[in-house]
C-alpha cells in the first residue's frame, strides 16, 4: 500500500490534514490540542509503517505500546470513534490519496478497525492495558 499512495509525503499530508481537522473539531479537539507537531510526526511514522515501509514507528516512537499508552483512560465514546473515522477519511481526500475503490475500501476498513481497537483500549485501565500485548501489523490488500 505504501507504494500505491506514493510514499511518505502523501502520508505526511494525511497526518497533517487529520491533525488540523481533529484539533478544530468540537468533539475530538480536547484529545488532540496538546499534541502539536509531535502528533503529526508520530502519525506520519505510524502510517509509513502500517502501510508497509520500515519500522520507524515501532523502533523510534514505541510501537504498539506507545499506542496503548496514548489512548489509556481517554474513554473514547462511540460518537468520538465515528467522528475520528469521518475526519480521517476526509483527510485522505484533502491529502490527495488515491481515489480508486480498491484502495479507499481497504483504507476505510483499516481506519475503522484501528479506531475500534483504540476505542476499546481507551476504556481499559493502565493495568489492563499492560497485560495486553500486540503489534501494529500492516495494512495490506
């Protein structure tokens, strides 16, 4: 998928577009306002890795453990989860990601899956999260 989107630059644009929208959103803004440029850098690294290129998010940012830590105790509501997905899909348009149905369907599926995982994680205690292990995985066709 990494090659299909055109490499890191479009994924950085995706992270930037999503971050701008999330910060400005009344439903999600409180979760993103404090993150600044670090969120864009980390989200770009996340996308690069899950789209199939390298492991900079896992080795440099913290991988799955970092994702758990960042979502712990946020208590993300179903409405917030759905808004996250909506903003991420809109950010894909703004960033100019490919518009072919095969890519967009798979991208939307993976975004919904990731949002469901982080929503569940946000409702667990830190102790419960510490007992769960996993990896980022790759978003494949």
